[in-house]
C-alpha cells in the first residue's frame, strides 16, 4: 500500500487494521507522515469495535472508522462523505490561492498608484502626521516597508 502511494494518487484509502506483515495503524502513521487527512482520507476497516481501538485509530490520523462485518451502505456513505470533504478542501485551497493572487495584484496596483507624483502631498501629510504622533522612526519603518526608502527620501523627491 505504501509503495502504491508513491506511484499513484488516490482519493481515499480503506485500510484494515489487522494485516499480516505490517499493522494497519503503523501504515496509517506512515501515510500521515507524508499526507494529511485533507489530502488523503483514510478510513480504517476492522473487526475491532472497542472504543479504545477506535480512539487509537482516530488519534493516529484516521479520517473515519468502519467495523466488520462491513455494512456496505454505511461504508459507501462514509466514503462519499470523506470524498466530499476532500473536494471541499481542494476547492477551498484553490479559492484561497486565487484570493492570495488577487491580493498581490491589488497591492502592486496600490503601490504603483501611490508612487505617482500626484500622491506626493498626501504622503507628505501622512508622514508629517506619523512623525508628529509617533516619531520619525515609525514613519520610516512603514515607508521603508512599503516603498524601500525612508519617508524623508520620498517627500524630498516629490
């Protein structure tokens, strides 16, 4: 199973806890070292139905837990739920990336427009206010961060 994860991508994994060579919980831990539950949901399938066993699997990173004998209607519903959660997480990540890109573009446009000469008097007033209220160090901190030079340098070039 671990070798297949290196070779292919999967939407969800159904993993038995009791396996002959490697314990299913150990496989789960190794999966979680590489992939988060949002990237690859893992549903544990086992005959172990004690609360302690379920809690151990969930704490190890299982997304859900199905007991044997498997009720296929329940297994299908739980699998669909994990897939829906994964798709929602993927959509959220894409939306966050798009928002991040839009914010960067907006910040660039704001910096371009505020660097125009027509804004010099406004920046002079803001710099004077910051210097009067908080001292030159605070004004220079923000103008250096935004424009790469001190407020005095910006005001003197306008």
